[in-house]
C-alpha cells in the first residue's frame, strides 16, 4: 500500500479488477495522497530533523478572541493562581509539621544522617499523598455545589452543530484487534446518527501496524464496516509505511495532509468509545469558547472482566468523578491532555504544538514518548486554555486485563514521563505545566522514594541492634539522658497519614450515598464491601507496583530503553509460568526481607508485613487477579458493580452485542489472524488489498527480480517460509501479489493445503 494513502472506496471490487479505490475529492472529505500538496500546512513534528522547541508564541490577539472571552480568561487565571497558592500552603505546612513529628520519633542513636534521610523521604512522600487528598476534598466541594461558573460544557445549549464546523475523529491503531476497533467505531458512528450528527464528523483509522497479517485484517475490518454501514466517504483508512514517532507522528501525519480541512479533531484510543451527545457538547463548548485549545473528557473504565480490571473499573467509577472535579478545581484552564478522548482545535495545534526531538539519545533524549503532556503545555504557552470537562459523561475506555499488562504499559509511560525532566525549565511554559511535569515524574519517582524510605527504616532497625546507647552524650553528669518516646505523637502521625490515604474513599462513599447513586453500585452494603475489597486488593498490589516502578526509574536513568509494543486488550489471563518469570525476584526479595526483619525485630516486622507479604505472594496474586472467572464471580455476588453494569449506555450495548455475535460465514477456513494468506488466497480479500495498495511507482529491475524470488519461495515452501519483512514486501506490490495469487490457485492439492485450500 502506498504511504499515507487515503482510502474511501465505492463499490466492492471484483476478484479480477485492480482499479484504484476512489477517494473523496470534495472539500468535506480528505484528498488522496499526492493531491493538494501546495496547500498542506507546515506541520513538521514528524520529521527526524525537527527543530528544538519553537520560540515562545505571542498570546492570542484581539482579532481572534472577542473581548468577552479575554475577560473570562483573565478571571479564571486569577482564580487559578489564588487556588494554587492555597493548595501549596495546604501541602507544605502539614508536610513540615509531619516531618518534624517524624524526626522527633526517630531514635537518636541511629545517627543524624540516617534520621535526616528518613525524615526527608517521609516529608516528600507525605507531600505527594497530600496532593491526592486535597484534590479529593476540592472535588467533593465542587460536586456538592449546584453551580460551577468555570465548567465549560454546562451551559452548552440543546442545539445542533453549526454548518461548516467539521470534526475529524482519529483512531490511531498499532497491532490492535481490527474487528474490536471497527466495532467501537461502529458504535460511535451509530450514536452520531441517532443525533443526526453524522454529516459533521469524519472518521479516520490511522494505522501504524507493521505486521503484514494485521495490515490485511485492518483493511478487511474497515471495508466490512463501510459496506454494512454504508459509510464510504465518511470512514477512512490509512496505513503509514514508516511509523516514525509512533502515535504522535501518526497524528502529525494526519495534520499535515488533512488537518486544514477540519476545525477540530478528537483523538481516540483503539479501545475508546464516545457517545454522539458527548461529541456534540464538546464541539459546541469549543465553539462557545474560542480561547480553548484542548478540551479533555474524563473517560470511564468499561467492559472489564478479570478481577484486577473489575477492581480498577469500580475505583474509576466511584472515586474518579471526585478526583476529576478536584483536578478541575485546582487547574482550571491549565489542565493536561491525556492523549485520547479529547477534542483539539486543529489550527493552533498544527501551528504551535510541534514536538521537539530532545538532545541526546534515548531513553531521556530523542523522540518524546509521552507526547500529550508536552502538547498541552505548548498549547497553553500559545495562549489557549486546556480544560478538563469533569462534568461530561459518555466517554469510555478499557483497563489492562492483568497486572503484568499494566506494568508493561507503565514501563513505557515511565520513560516518557522521565523525559519531561528535560522540559521543566523550557522558556515560556506556565508554572502549572512545569508542576504537571514534576507530578508526572513523581507518579513513578514516588515509588522509588517509598522504596528508599522502607530501606532506610530497615537500616535504622539494624543500626539500633549494633549501636550502643550513650546515656551521657555531654560527658559526666548526675542524671543520664534517657531516650524519649512519644506514643501519642506516633499514633497521631499514623492516623494523619492513614487519613490522607483512605479518607477520600470514605468521602466518595458518603457522597454517592447522599446523592442516591449507591443503587448503581449494587446498593449501599455491596458498594461498601466493594470499597473494602478494593482497599485490600490495592494494598497487596501496591508493593509490587512500587518495586517495578522503582526498577523502571532506575533502569531508565541507567540508559535502558523501552520498545513500542501493542497493548494486550484480551482476557487470556496470566499463566503460572509467565507470572514466575516476571515476579520471581520480587518474591525472593519479599521472603528474604521479611525473614531478616522478623529475626531482628518482630515488632518492626508487623509494621512492614503489608509490604513483604505483598511481594512474597506476588506470583499467585498476579495469576489470580488476572482470572476472568474470579472477576465474573465477584460480579455475580454483586461486588465491584458499576453504573455501566447496572444501566449500560446504548453505545456499549451495541458494541458488546456486535462483539458477542458470530462472524459472517466465509467458505475459506482461514482465520483472520492469517491476513497475508487470506490476501494471497481469497479473491475478495486479494482484490480489496490490491486496490488499496495500488501505486504509480515503478520497481527497478533488481527489485522485480527479488520479488519474483519471493513468490517462487512462497509457492514452493509455503507461507510459513516467508519472514514478516518478505510478506510485507509482497503485500506492498500489487503485481507481485497478483502473481502469487494466480500461482497459489494453480498448485496441486498437496501443496495447496499449506495455503488453506482444500
């Protein structure tokens, strides 16, 4: 398939036809590759030689924002500054007090240096958990009020989108299950049709897949969707030859080619679904607030089946709204973009949000992995607001199905967030976004601090056993200097720390109950039991996450890079072998650490037991929490129930119904996972792929000879003899694929069986 080619075919191509699939040429649809080159915007973020961060841009001029919007922006900027100053005081002052108490409780004979280290680590961790606590408190305040003057979507009228306002819905994919992705797109498309909004939106499947089987599967799923829904010219598929810069480069490529045709774009994840009503409200909010550059919706977790995913989905629905409202309260128009389920104003995004290539090599240099935080900072630097629409429903995503899948994803996020340390002091960034960079770094760095704090605490216990107490530190005296113990201070410090961790959960339970929403969670009793179960599961998982996040931070600092792997969105569960290979060293550490502390100080072992026990049982914990049977069993008991379980929205009902239905009958017994074989054998698939891959490029004689040898190899030895690179080479040349197609059907029965022909 030609690089960056738009595909919007009309009639289904027959087996013998190789005509070019028609692309929409009207102004309302994308132009094919090669057309309109002179009108392409100068968006350069996909170029390997991209410049460093562009110079600070001037604020939006009066010609672009009317006076009312400028006044409104000044109002929220002043309110945000006051709120953040208050938040800073609420974090710093209690943390200093708690650190003072902590230092007073430490034994003097363990040494000043060790005590200072432990106190500093405790103070940083206390400050870190204070951020989440005060965000939850602010969220409760916001949700108890009946009016929020800064909520950007509450005043959106019940009206249709104005004519001429066009939005592109982008679905970047990379080795995803093509059928699942297209069924999610179908649910979004049908929801738009329910609201008569289809004409205002175009949908793009932007593929970065490099596997030949995934390539063909995506084309088949896209074509089946367009054929069944009659949405040719409305849903487009494009696959890049080079997945430079990964997802951010994928979006940049779209912007260069077709961004000028759209006022807004909404970026989805491969598992994201949004309702038509939510998309309408977001577009109208952007129309009503031309000073907003990015509007982020808070996605709700859905379709979880394994135990760990059910627990995370429950926590997301119960605690998520409060936390999102609190984040909105403190950030206002200085919020952050999460990379998906958000609407973006295309023109300033193309103009100001070019991603730099960081100096140096990976992992801390090179291409930016966590692009979303940087793009929101660049958008804000240009003078546009970045808002979180905490009050919006109808935005959904899925959770990782196992602990291992979650940690594999976190490994990539960790490296991306640590790269932001290179951008904290970039000229022109607002203080809030500098703080958000630090917050993202602390999302993983706090685990390392926690690990060091536990190690320093263990070191103090060991030091107490070998250091002889000195009761006369100032020389001979009539009265010894006895150690001082303050049990009431210790209890107060423990209670305060526990309150920061668990009181937000209690507030969420009370708030949902008072607002009459407990029935959607299975009732007050089941909701309370589920919250307790979530605390238990999270307590056991926390040490495992701490250990791996600490390892991720250290390995990144030491120069170990991470690959770009497709996310697992299935429900296969974790095998005992995989869990053992992944967690054996954590299990060993927990057993040794716990045994040593038990022998040296049984009292300290009790305090440390939640940590070492969680590590020691990490192998069975990883296996059991990935089990769908346990997740479904908890659901049958009424535990971890969420509103999308008791009253699923229409979009999810349609999606799940389609996924549960059997696939259409096909006379060829070739699974869709064998995309290359299907393209070489099935006439319909061969014709579709040949049409989409049509190109005007002529091969050199040397390349034609190499392709001919590949065809000969495939015919004589079967498809398994070809490497993925060789399969891609054949798929990329329609003439070569045509020769293979004809020769496969001329094979004798014994050799044809290797191609699935019986």
